[in-house]
């Protein structure tokens, strides 16, 4: 179990929170977990999107990558690098 913050999408809607002592947090859309934060990291269900600049401390590419799901982009300007 995890503490939760749920955005309720039925009835009059609203936000429902629950608490526990696990140290984990789940963000829900109604009853579906869309983001789970644990001591080992963050899991996103569905699509993660970002606008602007995204910075990652490290990227682990040691697992298998499904090439049919990868979009390649040409980098033309690295800002002086």
C-alpha cells in the first residue's frame, strides 16, 4: 500500500487522500495509479511528457530497447559544445 492523492473523476469529483506508514506515494486518476513514488524510484503508467528543457542525472540503457517505439532526432546545434 502507499499514501495516495486521488483526483476523483466521477460524481462531483474532488481530491481524496489516504495515508500510511510505507513512505511511498501514489498519484491516482480516480482509482488508477498514474505515478508511483517509492524509495527505489518513480514509476509512470502511460506516457510521460515534458515541455521545455529536461535534464536527467543519469540514463540507464542497459535494458533492451524496442526500436519500433523509438523516434530518432537529428541534433543540429548543441549550443557551443
